[in-house]
């Protein structure tokens, strides 16, 4: 195995967004710090790079979904640098932590059989905890964590996430999402911390430090963070997912760039590029923003990864898409398709090799991309060891980890209304009626990106507590708690809690034209209000998920 060892200086952390238009001086300082970090690793990385063939280099630039790799030996055959599990690409054997560790190890073993034994970097969407794995701790989505406005709590939550991700052999989380949503109709709004640039910058830095540690390192629990989605994904016209953000450059820099500058200062090792466009130009082909601004002006020394098949949206010509995206500054391309499907990873490798031979993609651009990827692998220490600490695996879903999640939930709750001070309800209340199917639905509480890509209804994971179960546990033994999904059982209730909200969704499925409760939810609340006499008073409590509690008494 080719050994790389080095020590890199810790970068200063950046907790604000003030410098954004304040200046070229701050940007130059940021770039200088990042380049100083990189100089410590350039020599051993360049030594390895000099031994690599073009095929081996191109392989490092390819990330394939595990579901597309019907033959795991293709990792070895094509020298693949990365594998990911998309939102629903679970191990065939099952969905336990051990199943995931076994899957990742199998892929890693293939990489370690290549000529230079360059280890694989495995990635996953751990966006609110290690959310694909049954039994892992599920945290509030970013919108809930943003409501806490507590960077220390965000850091602690991401530290738990990092430890659980690393416990399954994975060292790369596609998080944090540091979008600055400007239109709540956008279906990914809940993945952002806030519409306030300064708060997003602060919490984004905390998340990066929580995942990576004070710096990316060989610590077995140091997990590569991935700030996403660069840039302007939350500002598209009418909140259309993967749409077009229309604004001048000054607005782009003021509103959307500060979280990335802050994350770079905090040492983030990877950045994912957005599906969206800026003034009609797809981000995956925007050389000015990816290379001149992000890598040049801001001094980003990590690597850029595409989103899922995102380069395919540049044009109908896949080879042209490869040429434009790589020349724009993309270092690694995420490819969900295998042989037999269009735009697959074998096509990508063949086309990129031809583009180099044709002089359309420079060898220097290939070397720059691979150097960046190898540098991060070196910082993670995986050239020395890809072993997983068994204590990290054993701690997945532990009481200590769940205690952090409970604290996050408590701090993320927002009381929107408390008419006539109906809260707090007495624990000794005689009869409490709970209505709405969402009250007994763990999947609705967790939202999208939970076990499956789009989330789901019902008992989607083990270890969770529904709102109904929590209410029953919280009240006195003498309290009668009745539950009716359709508000049909309200007789003699002293108070009614109605739980309503959206069914789970994730990207591509969540855009809305109107922001209002469904007719069924409106009807449920009306029905609850007409029961049990006069003088109904409301409270509205919005938790971290897309739910709403209403109490009527």
C-alpha cells in the first residue's frame, strides 16, 4: 500500500458573514490560509500522482451509486475513487449498522486490490443524523436546528452523526446543506437552517466542525463534510427545485456566498454543486463561479462533487456535459447509472479519456482534480488504515446519542400562538383527546430523507417515539388519553390536541404552489373545535418536522 503521512495546521474558524462584500482582503486571507494547508500534503500526493496512469486518475474522479454496481469488482476494474449509497440504495442483506459496515467493507476491499491500493471514499446523505440506517439517531431537519440558533448544539448533533456514520465504515457525509431559502414554496426549504445568511453561516461552520472535528484528520470519527448546494439553490424563481436563480452578482455574493466562505475557513473538505442555474447558466457548467470564485478567490483546496446525474442536465450530449463540467471545475462526478443505462459510469470513463486524447480536457485539469481528491483521502488517514472502530459501531443509536437528539427537539420547538394561555396543560388533566393520524405516525414526524429517500408513513424505523406515545408517557396515571385519527372520539374531553401536517417528501417532490393545510387537516381542526361546548382557545406549536400541534379546550 502506498503510504502517505503529513501534518496540516488547523485553520481558524469563521463564525460570521460580515466579510462578504467587505472585501478582497478577507478573501485573499482565506485563500492564503487554505493554500498553506494544502502545501503540507502536496509532496506525498504528487509522488502518488506521478505513478498513476490516466485510467487510474479518471477512476478517482468517478463516484458510482452502490445500486448501479452490479459487480463490485468494477471498483477494482475501473479504479473507482468513490461509491455512494443514494437515498434508497440500502444493502441487500438488510438495514442494520452491521449490514452497512459489511457492504462498505466489501467495496473497500475491491479498491485495496488495485495496483496502487488507493482506498475508496464512501459517501452518504446523512442530513439529519445517519438517516438511512434503521436504529441510528434521527435528528430534527436543518430548519428545526436553525430554530435553536445554537451553534454549539448543532456541533454536538453533527458530532453524534459523524460517530454513527463512521461506525458503518463511511467517512463522507453529504452535509451540511447551507442553502439560504428565499421562498418557502421550495420543496427543500426544510433542508436549510434559515433565510438569514448570517445564521446559516454560523450554523454551517458548527456543522462542519461537528462532522470533521477541529480539522479533517485520521481520527476514526472524523467524517468529511460536504457543504451544499453551491450556489443559489434556495433562490430560484417561484421556489422551483433545480430552477433558475435570477439576480445580479452583488446579490449572489451578499445573500448566498457567505456560508461557503465561512465553511471554507472552517476547513470543509468537499462542496457539492447545485442542480440549479444562475441567470440561465447551469451551475455544473459555470467555470467562473466554480473555478474563479470558489477555488481561486476563496481559496478552496478541497474537491467539488456533482449532484446525482446533475451534469446530464447541461445538454442532451453526455460527452459535451463531461467536457463542460470538468473544465468548469468539477473534480468528481456522481453517477447513478451502470452498464445498460444511458450516461453510465463506463461511458463517462471512456468519454473523458477520449476528451483528454482530443485535447479538449487538459491533463493538468485531470491532475488538479485527482490531486484534490487524494489530498482529502490523505487527510482522513485512510491510506494508513480503513478499519472501523468497533466502539463507534456499538454506539449507534445509544442512549447518550439519543439524549442529544432529544435536546435538539426540545430546543427546536417554536410556540406560534398561546391564546388565553392555554399552555401549559396540567399533567393531571382528567381527559385528553388526541386527534389526527399524524399523532401516531413516526414517519410523518421524521419527514423526508428518513430510511428511504422520500421518507414514508408509519413505523419507518425502530427506536422512535410517536407524539401520542410521548403524551401518554408524560401525563399522570389517572389521566385518560383517547386517540382518534378522524376526531370521532371527543366525548367529555377536557382538552383536544390536534396534530396535522404534510406527508413526507424530499427533493423533486416537495414544491408547493400554495402554503396551507390540506382540506382534510382543516376539516379535522374544525371538527375538533365544534366538540365539547364553547370557549375554545388555541395554541399552535410547530416542531422540527412538518407538523403542527393545535390544542383546543
